[in-house]
C-alpha cells in the first residue's frame, strides 16, 4: 500500500502537502518516534485527492512534536560531530593512509583521480536506464537483461525496441543506453561533483555551509534539484538559513541526496578519510540530517580511503569508522560486511538488504549504501563486475553505480578501466551547472589534482 501511495506522489514530492505529510510520518516512524497513532489520519489525508493543504500541514506539525520511542536502540547525534580519530603512524601525528598518499607519484595520483571521475561518469550512465525503484526491482532488472542477453552486466544497458510497457526504461535511455551515449549524460549525480569542484576552487576547504548555499543559488537550476535538495533550495529562497534549510518541512532529509554530493571531498583528500568526511558533513547539512549526513561522510571517507587502501574491504572498514557507531547506517553496512565475511553469495546478500530495509523508500540513503557496499565487496576490485553488480541490485541504480564506480575507478586507476566503458564518453560530460556543460573529464581531473596536491 505504501508503495502505491509513494508512486502517485513521486512526480511532485516537494510541493504536494499530502506527500510532505506522508513522507514525514514515514521518516518519523523510521527514526524511532512515537507516531504510530497518527497512521489512520495520515493515510486518510494522503489518499484524499483534494485534501485540505492546511489540514495536512497542521498534522505535519503535530508529527514534529511527537516524542521518541523509549525503546529506540540507536544513537544518532545531529549534528554528528567530527569523526573518531583513525589509527596513527607512530611518532608522525599523521594517519597511516594520509602518510601513504604523500608517496603517490603525480602520475599515479592523477590516474586515480581521473579513474574516480571516469568511474563516477560510467557508473551513473550505466544505471540511468534502470532508474526507478518502483518498477526496476532486482527481479525485473534480471528478467530484462536476460531477455537482452546482457546478464550479468558487462557493458552499458541495451535498449530493447520497441519500448515495452512491461519494461519501461527510464526516459533518459535515449542518451544512456548502449550505442546511444555521446558524452556522459547530464545527471545530478555528476552535477554535484562538478559543483563541489567549483566550490572548493573558489572557497578552499574552509568553505562554510552558507558557501554551499550560495553555490547552489548561483550555479544550479532549481528544477534540476530533487527531494531534499529541492526542499532546501526552496527554503533558501524563502529566507531560511542553514541548518534550518535541512529541517523545515523536509521529510527527505535522510535520503540519498547528500551521499551523491560527497565524492569530490574524497578526491581532494586522498588518503585522509577523516577530513573528507568533515567536508562532506559541512556540505550535507544544508539539506540533510542524521543518516543523510552520515551517508555523505561515509561515501567521502570511502573514496578518500580508496587511494591508499588495500582493496575495497579495507576502504569500507575505514569508512565505517567515520560515522557514528550506533547509527542505523553503520549497523546496516556492517551487516552486509558480515554477510560477505560469512561466505554468502551476492544474490543472498542483496536479497537480505532488500528484506531488512524494505520499510525505506528506494531513494533512502541506508539501503543504497548497503547495495554499494555489496557491489564493492563481491566486485572484489574488478571494475566491470563492481559496477555491474551494483546496478543489478536495484534501488537508486544511477546514484549507486556512480558511487561504486568512483571507488572502483580509484582503486584500479583510469588506465585500467576497460575502454568500452570510457570511449563512449568522449572525455566529455554534460551538466546543468552553469558554465560547465561540455567540460572535458580529464580537465576536471587535473583541476581536482591541483586541489589534492594542496591538501596532501
């Protein structure tokens, strides 16, 4: 029933008072608040076609005043505070990874940063045709790819023509399906990486959350923002200041939006996951809270750790230390890591993720971080297998493909990414960020390296 309600609202998540009410109730329920008694009233309003907006918002305000359930077993500080200290090299005062990063040659550092950019572009493009968690379940993804003789994924998703109602590819398939790619297609998963680079070049690593807000307003079109970001953008225009922008009538504050913005902070802090997490949290707090912020910290630290870690398992272990220990995100990712260590198959592990977290929307940060984790672990450092498994696992396929591709691209370096993935990009990306459309990916990587050299 919830999926049916959600799918009806999805085109106008940020403007329909019924959607705001319904998703706030879900957010509170998922976060351990005592809002179960509101269920019948929420559902009645949510399913009434012409529900009174004032009545919806009045009930929304009541939800905000609900106390937390005394049985809640997680500790999720907001704001999260700085990540816990990582292991130190004896006598140096530096973390082992940060010290190791200084020994990367300029050529190796560029190869890895370029690999991150390319991996993000490739993974995002791979996932775009299958992006719609209401339609593209793991079972339907497999059925479609098997019909197309493309399972398991080892190349871009083919488009079976004519289009089928049974397998409705995302409308972007015309620019992201195999044989139709001419440069990395425009997507918010890449827009925010470009915008983050612009922010860091302009403000440096001492940027504030207000600087992030200014960058959005000056360089990012409102209609190219979604869910929590669109709510925060609207709140900025209405005069609210960060961190209120993340909280005011924003039921999407734990969804994946901040996580997709985080990779750039790992690119510029190679081998320094703790600082990458701090930068990502500063950015994320414009639009997200708790696990939405933790997911950004997790992704940034994962990317930073990949520069010097001995494979994806080691990078994931480091990223786990950069988020609160008793948060839902850390516990959920730990369960996937335990499944891998216990010898489960990828299929069984992913089925477990979907079973454990089916209460969350398919764009929520927690299940998506788990699916990225599974792709990285069972991908075992192989670029193609990593992004293929990640996209095949469903939920937010383009966002997850982008994050997994970013990490896998850093681990192997740009020169080791198979050419059939990178050649269709033509070293070019499309973006909605003002002044950057048509940028050369290699140029963005060189500019990123210049920032990273200042930080190592």
